[in-house]
């Protein structure tokens, strides 16, 4: 049960990684720069495919997924990054609505979902603001609202608090906990061990592309990386 990723230049980003994330869980992924955290998230987003082994989400083998099914699959995966990459010429409301617009939601459905997402992250009163008028923490919360507006089954975050001070980092992490409590599977890549240790959650440490430690036994769940072996 091993997943590996080797790039064209011969670099092994992941080697023999096996893990399972239960549905509705919150897990931290940590490790040094270059340990493979971002690569693992890219595999789950199907931006990369494993060189060996298989990555399954909700029972689907991502390598076997047809190209036309990929956009629909990604609608079920929310992604938050250190830089939310907001469109500065669009309002907060329009930035959050963008995934729904691309997915073809009706205008009234978009409006309802965007309002709900902004309320959840505490920005209902900033819907008409442009991103350049927001603080760094507010911009990150807009990124989170955009990631969850389609109510994804899985939420992935890559160093989401890297640009934030400790107090704001705590607020952002509390939001992830909130989404986990309503059934979303949350995986957060972070190197901030001081922050991670304040949350009662599973911690997986990567080193040189391998799992060095796992704070909990990996129970059977809906997201897994394995070699397709029978269980």
C-alpha cells in the first residue's frame, strides 16, 4: 500500500506513502520544506497523478478518472492557499461566487450560497468591498469562503496561515474546525507546530517524501492512498 511521485527530473517527491483520512476528520500534514506536503495535496486535487500506487477519494481511483469527469470532481474539493489569489477588480461577493458561476449555478442559488459562506467566515458586511480594501486576514477568509461556497466534501489547505499573525492564525484554524464539525473532511498542510499543538487533531509528519510519524492509527475512511491491494 504505497503511493510514490517521481517528477520528470528524477526527483522523488513522495515515496511509499500510505494513509487514510476518515470522512469528516480534521488532519494536519506537517514536515520540512520539500517534504512532500504540497505534492500530496496536488495529488488529491488531481493536478498531479501518482507515479506508483493509487489515490482514492470517495472510492474513486483518481488515475482512472476520465478527463471529462475531472472538473466535476474538483467541485467537490475546496482548496485554500497561503495567497488566496483574489481578483482585485471584483468584489468580495463576486470572488466567492466565481466557482458557482463556473459550475453553472443559477443566480438565485449563487446569491444564497455566497451569503451563507460569507456569514460563516464573518464577512457578510464586506460583500461589496474590493479585495484591496481588505486586511490580510480578511483576504484569507474570503479565500476560505470561496473554497467552501459549493459545500465540498473535502477541504484542502496549503499553509493557510503562513502570512498571518498568531491571533489571526487561531481564527482561521477555528474556521477549519467549524467546517470539520459539519462533516467536511479537512486536511491542512502547515509547518507551524506551535499552532498545530493547540488543536486536538491528528498530525501526520512527512520527511523526505515519506511518513515519519502519525499521531493516530489510520482508520478506514473515504480518502486513501494505496497500491490497490485487496483488504
